[in-house]
């Protein structure tokens, strides 16, 4: 439960479990779990819970939880919730994670054995402060909690794996933001940060925009300060001032002005005071500022992508690339390599076939690698990929994967009928929000 267990009482034929949550929480963070689950200890204040077949894999995957908690505390202040436990849900769970206090829900798609899901844990840990301790006033201000949380998630990953990793993840986030805005249309009001949801279902505004455009705001403020320790101090000030409360954009901006006036150099306060808040918060499209990212971890991905593009565009029928080309890349770089191929012109079927023969992406155990591989195959109209796509979407119910894959399959006119038929065949394996959002991509809900 999203509370700390205080004890059990044995009753005739049953056991009564008792929980207590001493900290006031928003209603959306109330969680109760029932099922055949086991636990493994992964830290002095953490257990991972999962079905018996999954629990040991999860314990190995999330063995850095305590380290992440300690890093988050060094930035945000003490962790106030007592235990920090993780529950691996069934595959139908529609999100990467859900930050219920003391009991984070996590998707089983985060467990790949290669660390590609660790940033999800970092994200949900960060929510223990930004989202759970300080909450958005309503869904028109939803971006506030996600902006800080994405920023903190990447700070945690940077403290563990080095600053180039933080920059690498943020650069990937910027690409996700561009893709999301391109999908909506750059003038679409749903690409604003401060939304007007009058007459709209908040579900219709769900995208990468509040996460990535919002985190760019926090990144910009951090760069204005030119002093990460001082900016960490602001984060602690903000959290202390507004803990146990729900806030608006006005509250946030007044708070950073207040802190900056007292604690930061005058030129920082002047720049913040002159910030074009209309462009940042009230206008659609990309933000008025793009960070200059350290691309050192991206370089190997770019070089490998260029080799494949050169092969694809040439007349050489023999592919000279080998599995050794992929070996130096960490899993997150493999994801970036595939993402880069998705940005250019569709590659030829012969190239897709050759790549799979060499790298065997079709059998990847990483959901994120497999997802991008499937998107690449769809984009190239590579027919052997179709069955893989439908098996993949049937195996899990995550919105992030299934919404995009079904959208891409719907755009493949030759496969449109089978795509809609497959949706109707497998949709009841998913939760309602996935069914709704995927159905909308198929023009079934207008």
C-alpha cells in the first residue's frame, strides 16, 4: 500500500494488515495492491515486490535503488516517506512507472538485464519530492511536477554514470520533444506548457511535451545560475516552502524570483526577471531556447549510423559491417543509434534485413531497443516486421510503445485493415487508457 505497514492482526480465517501514512497525499497517489507476490530486499529501506517468476530479475535490475535515494537526498533534502519499495506490475500496466508514496509501481518492460530501465527508477524516486511532496494544482499545471522530476532523474543518472550521461539523456529527450511537437503540429495549443483544458479530457493532452519542454525550463534556470550547488539550494528552498501543498505556475515563478533575489548574483536575477514568460509558458511549439549538449556519448552512435546510411545509399550488395561495430556501444547508445536512423529517409529493405542478420535486433531482450527496431522496420515497409509488431504490442500494454507503433502501422495503408483487426483482437489485454489512446490513433474515437 502507499503507506508504511504498522503491523498485522490474526483473525479467524484471515489476517488483518495495518498501514499508516503520516504525510498528507493527493487522492491520485492512493494505491492498494493484492496478488501473489514475493519480495526481495534491495537496500536498508527498500524491497522489490513482484510475481515469483519476476522477483529475482527485478532485484538484480534495481540494485542501485539506495544509491539513487541518497543522491536524490543530497539534492532535494531528506526522504520523508520511510520505506521506498518497488512493485513490478503485470505487463498490462500502461505507464513506465507510478510514484505512489512508499510503493512505486513499475512496468516489467523496464527489466531487460542491461540497465536501460534504471532511469525509470530514478524518475520515480525524484517524484518522492516533486509530485508527492509538492504537487501540481490541477492538470493545467501538470508540467511542473514532471519538469522537475525529469531534470532530477537526469541529475541522479549523471551523478552515478558521469555528467556526459546526463547530457546524453537530455539530448535524447530534446529529440523526443521535437518528435512529439511534430506529431501534434507546432501551432497546436496542446504543445504549450500552461494549458487551458476547458472542455477537454486531460488524457488528450498526454505527451512528452510537459516532460521535456518542462525540463528545458529547469535546465535553463540551472544554466542561468552557473552554479549547480546554488541551484540545488533553490530546489530545496522550493520544496521546503511548498511541501504538502499544490501549486501553480505563478507560485513557482514567484518562488524562484524570491530565492534568486536573495541568494544569487544580481545579473542572474535581472535575466530571470526579463525572461519571456509568454514564449516559454503560453506559446505552442518548441521552447525559445535549446541547450548546448555535450555530445561525447552520441558520437559513436552518429558514426555507426552514418556507416549504415552510406551502405544503404550505395550500390554495394555486400555489407562489410560486423557485430563488432555494435560491441563498444552501451545499451542506451544502441537505442540512440536506432533513433538516429529513424530521423533520416527510410532505409531500404535490404539494409533492414542485413542489419538484423548482423545485430539480431529482432531477438533483443530490451523493450526500448526492440521498440525502435520495430519502428525502423515499419518505416521501411519491411513486411517481415509486421508479425513482430503485433506480437510485441500484444505482450505488453505500455502507452509509450503501443500508441506509436499502432500509429505507424495505421499510416502503412497496405497494413491498415490488419492493424485495426489486431487492435480489436488484443485491446482487452490492455488497460482502458491504452485502449483509448491507441484507438484514437486508429481514428476509432473522434
